[in-house]
C-alpha cells in the first residue's frame, strides 16, 4: 500500500487533471487505465502470474498511448 500512495499522487492525479475536458466517467476510466499501466497490481499476481501482470500493464500503456478515452 505505501508504494501505491506515491503513484496516486505523482501519476494519477496529474493524469486526472490533464483530462478535465472529459466527462467524469470517461476521466475516471482513463485514469484507471493509466494506473493499470504503471502499477504492480498484486491481485493480478495473486490470481494469475507476473507474465499476466506485464501483459495487462503493456496493454494499458498501449491504450493510453493511442489516446485512451480521448479517442471516443
């Protein structure tokens, strides 16, 4: 948990603020996808494996790189 706090403040709040033109739902979804691209989600590791975590992170990063919710 303590490693996740800097991610929230240093990454997700900035991403959330930069996308203030999106409606609230799209803004939150975009921020969640962004978080998925950088967080080492222990739930994914627990339920699957490291390879699945890396796949999720890579796919989320690709979505954000392509514009994420800004492409709707």
